[in-house]
C-alpha cells in the first residue's frame, strides 16, 4: 500500500522532471490537490462508525493504477538504475522488474537487498538465474547470448474459449491472431517459433477449432503487418507473401521451413479419433509434427515477412 502524501510528492517531482509544469492548462499544485481528493475521499461505514482510508487508494481507480507506477519510477531512479552499466538491459512493468548484469551473484544480491530497504512499503521477491520469466516471456542466457520465448506457467492448462461456443466470431479470430503475434514477437529464433507454433496447434486441437475457420481470410496471419522491428526471426520467414494452400498429402515437417499452422477438419472427426490425435500430439509435441492421416485435407495458413515502408 502506498503512503498517500509521499506518493503525491513523488507525483509532483515526476511532473517537474518531465517538464510538465501544466497539463492541459492545470498546474502541478492543482493536480496534487485533485490527487489528494481521489486518495483521501474514500470512506465507508462499519458498525455504525465512519472510516476513512489513510493509506493507498480506491481499487479500480485510474489514478490509483497510475500512481504506483510513478512511485516505482522514484524507486528505480534511486536504487537500480544508478548502479547498472549503460550497456545493461533493464525493464519494468509497474512492480515487475527485469535486468541483466555481468556482476557476480553476490553483487547482484547486495544490489537487490539495498533496493528492498529503500522503502518499508516496497518488498520485492527476486530470482537470479540463467533463465528468468518476466511477465509472459522467458529470457535465457545461453553462454552469453540472450534468447527469448513465450512463457507458459506450469499450472496453466492449454485452454481458450471453446471454438464450439456461441461467442461472437471475432473472439476466435482474435484468439488465433494474438497467439501467433505473441509467438513472433517473443521468439528469438525460428526454431523457438516453430516450437511455440506446435504448442499453439495443440491448444487449438484441445479446444476443437472448427472447420468454419479454415478458409476464413480474416484469420490468416500476416507477419508483414505485425512483425516488430525488435523481432530477430531470420531468413526462414523472408519468403513469399501470404498464401493459403490446401494439401492432401502428408507434410514432412522435419525438412519443411514454412512457418505453418496445421489445422485438420475437426467436424469430420469422431470423438475417439479426436482423442487419439490429442494424445498423439501431447506425447510427441516436441519431437514430431505429423498429427493427421495422409488422406485428410488440411489447410496451411502460411505467411512471411515482406518489407513495407
């Protein structure tokens, strides 16, 4: 919980440091007073007595969500950033912090302990290692080379909104597009992307992706529109533009370099066959990529990076 007056003082400092003496015509002093109203004008009645909140702010308030971020800005300026080299990597999302250091583990622990003593209301748990999850990405140190991939919590099941549910159609398009976009952004190599693509396909198998999506152009994924400049996927994606192909022959995924997502026609599958496919994909997800019979038609949505101005 944030101390109210101290947080408002840091807010004023934040605005002055960023040369925001007036925001939409409102002075810093006025902003601080309005912030004080938001934080302190929270009361409730319990046992015929009035209570007023004296620490923190109301849950769900937009201002209450922004203020901790500014409070942590003060924390990182005085604890972590001055002691990191200019060449080190540092990132923070509210109170989740990630940074890289070439110092010894003892030095890093000393830095983190000092950061934890900066304020009695800030107590962070830290993890040091060569593989660290940060939000929904995993960063690994492979002999001095950083690699990243999508982070999957061990306790999380591969479930999304069932494709057989009555949700609006755009919900399912968004599920597919978001999963593939995240795979492209977080995969530091084509091999990592391929592994994540297999996991995505397994998730869709588990949730019964329906045939109606197979030929819907709205869910075709175009990397040229969503691939960020920070992605380092290499030449395997630099091929032809968006293409949709229907194949009737099995594909040798061990030799194929196409970034494809294989989706069988689930409505034609019996429950026993679907279960067999799911079990097969679960047991072989990291070793092979052939889940369907040769006589079944599949649709491949493949796309690649094309330069756009």
